[in-house]
């Protein structure tokens, strides 16, 4: 499993549970430049920052499905 890519306040040692596609150009037509991997906490911070900065929501997909 991938590790969270966050380096804010040091390197995050948690397992990544989200995968974010980073695009060049418009999402539907732009090509994928890279994928970033995030733990739940850092993925939520990215979503909240995008909301306050009036940007489009990040293109994220859940990697790990939690057991019921």
C-alpha cells in the first residue's frame, strides 16, 4: 500500500487511503500528470482548502474500503 504524500510538518507515515489525479488542462480533456496519495486527514484538508480557495473539487478516488 502507498504512503501518504503529505510533508507538512514532517513526512506523514500513515497509509494512503485516497488517490488524487493531477491534470494538465481541463479535467475531462487534460492529461493526467501524476497521482498523489493521501491519508484520510490530509485528503480532507485538500478538499476543505479547495472549497475556501474557490477551486474545483479535487479528483480523488478512495483506495481502501472500510469494513462495516
